[in-house]
């Protein structure tokens, strides 16, 4: 059983019950989307039974007992609303706003119903609870998308459990009603928001600190244990054969090489810039090659993602890239110092990785 995934999913559900807004952060390929799916299913099923997405095991019935805090409590009617933020996402897409509707002779305007609005309206009903999931929250202008809801979505700024306004606590904002008139609005207690972000993504700007303080944050880290489970092997090894004789040799070395790469990344940039086990989990477990040649080709096909990640994390820093790849004279990745424009530069020779050379390449990464 994938205990790490179960533990993390239950942690997120408990945080949602207590804080209502949870932000899941982690490096790429650590399983954030998988966790979002698991939490969504657990929320709908009220923690009773859910299938491990890797097909390894199932959550046992009653994993979350009646005494355990659970978002939505005993609400029988539950729904999950999902979206992904991007640079074009606007307040009107998430809350409400006027949107143009082209007609045959003219353009009219309608009031939109965004995801947060729909989730809140659902959760306002008796015996209803809603979970709004936002993936890639830092890829859009989050503060602008939330608008004045930024002051109303905190747990202690909501309506009471019975829909009542709590004096001195509940925050009222104004939104458009169906007739495009501004009306007072408060967010319900049984609305839960779960967002995910890759905080090391160099292509997006850091999020506003005041906005970030409104979330209960939790992190997910690369899990080699999950990778061993996926590969069907027992664990790491301090020694590897110079020539593989079985698929298990390839997969164990690949897992150890990923550990070595992440160790160097943590030293050079920090834990947020690591790469997760998902880079080697691109196929369903039952389709994972079990023959030697198939395993070699599979890992060779996965390598470009790791290579691109290292290049992005240490962009233009050839010395750092060489260190991560364990490049040195006489090794698989060789390094040399050349002269360009009157100054010395570091050059790394990186052969094209294929099924024939992927194993010695992996060996070079774990060499001391």
C-alpha cells in the first residue's frame, strides 16, 4: 500500500476541515495532480473507499473514522469544482462579471457564473458541501482573479455553519446578481478550496505575500519509496552490476540516479527545485516493461525530461550542470574548459541517450 499518498491525502483533508483553504506546493512530477484527484474522490466518498491511482492498493474502508475531522462534516450532498489558472483567467471567469454574447445583429452582455461562485452557491444549500480545486494557481494573476474575495475567503471570515452572519467576523463583499446589480455577498462555511502550485517554476512570478498568508500550506516532496513501489522493487542498493541482467537492475539504478540528481539540486538551488518520481512513471504500472531491453528503452525515453529540468534549474550555469551530471574527465558526461571571446567557458559533452547507453549513463550519475 502507498502509505505516503494515503498519509498526505488524509493530512490535506484534515487541513481543509480546520482551515478551509489549503495550498499544496511541490516540485514538478511529485504527484500534486494525483493528490488532487485522490482528495477529490475522498471528499465525495466521505473518506470511505478510494482506489490508489497507481493500481497498487486501495484505501481501506473507514480510513477516516467518524471521530476524525472531515471537510463538510456529515453533509450528504457533495460536489467538486475544478479549474486551472492561466494568464488569461479573469475575475469574471472565477467569480462573476459581464461577458459579451455576440448576436446576429448586436452584442449583448450576460452575467457570468464563475467556478468560485458556483461552488459557493452549491455549498450555501442545506446539507451541501463543495470543494473547489485550483490547479496551477500561480500561473494566473491570482490576486486579480480572486478580486475582493481575497478578504472574504479566509476561514474566519465566512458565514457560520448555519448560514448566519457572525458579527465582527463575517466579511461582506459585493458581486453582481443575475440582473447585473451589485448585491452583498458572503462565502459559506462549507466551501473548501484546495490549490496546487509548482513554486519553483521559473516561468511565473512569485505570488503576493498577503495572498499567500490566507492559505494553510503543505508541501509534497519527491518520493523514491513511491517509485520503488511503482517499479515493483524492494529498495535502493549501494552496489549496481556493471552490466544489467534484468529489468530490476535498470529500475533500481534509475531510482538511485534520481536520488543523486536531487541531492545535487538541493545543494545548488534548494529542495523546491528538485524533480519528482513522476518523471519515471509515465505509463500505467501494468504496462511497465518487465524485460531488460524494454526497461532500458523506457528509462532512455524518460531521460529528456530530467535533462531539460536540470538545464532549466541551472540555466547558463555550466559548472553547476556539470556537477549535477557528475561530469568529469573520463566519465560518461565529459567536461572541458574552452576559450570563447577571450574568456574561459565550461563545455559539457552530452551524448544522445538511447537504450544502449542509458545504463552506463545512470552508473556515471551515482559514482562517488
